[in-house]
C-alpha cells in the first residue's frame, strides 16, 4: 500500500504542526506500506529527518502565493497520486484535494480556531480553512483530531457526520539532560539574569500574553527577584504586547527571545522555576506537555484541551481574570507544597504520552483505512 503524506504546509520554523510531523514520522512504519513525503524543497530539516524515505519535492516559491498553493493542492497532488499509485493521502493541515478519486483521504484537524476565535486569523485564511474543515467532515474517509476536546468542538460546529474521527494525541520527546554550564550559556545569550518563569508560544491574542504580563506586573510588585521569559515568534497583533511592557516599565524583567532552536527551548525550559500558559483556546497545548515532561510546576487555563493534556499536573486559572493568574503565579513560585505536588503529579502525567504511540496509532489508522 502506497501512502502520500502532504507536508507542504509545514513552516520552516518547526512549532506545533511542524513538531507533530517531524516527531511522528521519524518512527519507521513496520507494516508493508510505502511512505512518500511531499515537502517544500527548502525544508532541509524534514529532508534530513526522512532521508531514508521516498521524498517528493515542490519548489517553495510556489507557496509564497495563495493561488499557486491552491492549484498545487487541488491539481498537482492528484497527479502525484496517479503517478505513484497512491492508495491513501494524509493531509496534515486541514485542506486536501477535493476531486481525488480512488484514493482514501485522511485529514488532520488540529483545532477549530477558524470558527471559535476567527479574529486571530486573516480574512482569507479564516474562510478558506473553515470551508475545508466542513468539506473534510463531508468528503474525507477518516479524520484525525489531536484531542478529545478538538473532536467535540468539531462535532459541535460541523455536526455528527458519517465520517469516522480518530483521536491521536501529540506527545513530547524524552527529557533532555542539560548541564549547568550549558544552561548558563543559553541564559547569557538571551539576557536572562535572574530566576525566571517561562512562556512558550507565538505572540498572538489567543495566547493571552497581555493578561499574563499584567498578572506578572502585579506579582512583581512584591517579588522583584523574578523575570518572565517569553519564547516565540511574532504573530498576529504582536505590537500591543511590546507596548504594554513599555507602559508598565518591565523592559528589564520581561525577556523576549524570539524564535529559538528546539535545543535552546528545552535548555531554557529545564532551568525555569515555573511555566505559565494562560491560553484561551488550544487544540492540544503542546508547550504544556513539554513543561510537564521536564517536571516544571505549570500554570494553565481550565479551557479547551488543556485540562485533558495536563491532568492534575497543573494549577488551573481563569485566563480572563488577571488576579487569578497573579495569585497562581505566587502560589506556584512561592509555595513549596504546591510546587512539590505539581512536580510529583507531572511524573505520572508525562508517562501517558509518547511519539512512538502517536506514530503507531497513525500507522494503525492507515491499515484500517486501506482495508475498507
């Protein structure tokens, strides 16, 4: 059985979906299936990851223009399916070829932000992916959701369709051992000088960073020995975040690293005193699982998929209430009993997840879909 995995919508800087793609498919498929990976030609990271697999490359310049991307997906991918005698096409990022016959289609749905929080997306992106999520519910052979929460959102918004939905959760790589000298070098590189709490995520409204900064400001009035380190690239409406830091005169205690390498991210995570993720909506919440894997006392929202991922290994807050976030910051950073409890609970919670399990569930779905 020949399976084509479409990775052309994965960005060069690997976050979220990119991590999911790289970590899942690095495990070999032990069944008698041939995997083909469709990549952008300048994605050296994925090319090196799948070096021993069959790779089909597409010129990255085609992805600079929305219309070219659309044509490639709707016409070139069906041609490739015919050329390589593909039995199953797995589209990892919502959209897929509509007119594709005699090929089973599997589509991964990561979240429903296009419906639930449409303002965080551009107009074109919002309506394009809304359309394709609805089409996937009608025409795909199988759907993958990354959490039970996302599955429920999908059924609520698009209705219960005849298409089967499989929940295949994401995971986190095993904890990396970090030496003290290595940590100090990375802290020095990004200007981190004091004990710090950490946030990881794109700088966009959905991540609720404004309320996080306001809560940190309240906490820092009594506790001036802490800094807040924010890891993530600039996203939608990021300017207001920097403006707030200036207005509150927090330039010395709030550190923006920008995008960092995977290794740098985990080094900074290993040295964090706490992790804070007050997002108002997530399809999964990978940074929370990463923090739990490293045994870092974690604060997160009691919304969407986050309680599902964190279990009892996090302290939950109301993300819309700055005082709630500030109180949680004080509890997790200053109360040793709370810290011990969260660290202990994280040891059990992280054992529920592994990328190998994610890969095996995905390959098992391929076999079931191909046998229908």
